[in-house]
C-alpha cells in the first residue's frame, strides 16, 4: 500500500501548467511539514514537492497561496529521469489525490478570491456577502 497524509504550509504559490494534448490542468506546489521530534542541529521541517491534476489542481490553484496550511492525501512516486548530460537524477514527489483546508482564511492572513463571512446569521451558520455566487464557494 502506498498512501501518505501530510499537513504543512505552502512554501510558494502553486505553479499551474496544462498537459500537452489533453489540456488537463497540472498544479505543482511544495509544502513544509514540521518535524514532530527534532534532535539538535536537525532542521525544523521537511519539504515535499507535490503534484495534482484536473479538478483538484484547479481547486489548489484557486484557493491556496504561499503560507496557507493544507492537508494532503496521496501517494509517493518516483520522479527519476536522465538529464541532458546523461546523468540519472533521482527524486520523489507526492501525487496528491485530495486536499483540505486546515485553517480559516483569517488565521493564515492570505488573500484569496472567496469573500470572508460577514457575521453570524443566528442559526449557527455564517452569513455570506451578497453577490457571491455558489460557484465562488470552496465547499460547493
């Protein structure tokens, strides 16, 4: 079984590209994951390169920015290739299947395209500003 679940912060804004031929969106990003236990002299975090495709790639591009905390689920894949000099280059990346928010927009200090809730609507839900379509909501 090859399954990984990680929570960390994006180290930069997601990088978006489109697949040749099929025009599928490919979004790449890197996350910093804090180490649970640390020996003196060791780094505080590990950094992981991630890639996601299609609708999940669109979601990451639209709602996540540098510094946002993100929860990812996916699998570890080898990303090995031979460079122009004929040398074998070894690498790994996380092929992400699903993502989740790990903090409120206000907690991260990020600016995204989803308006912040304007207050308690009285029934335990937050009111959303007028003029926001359902397409703009991340949980649609």
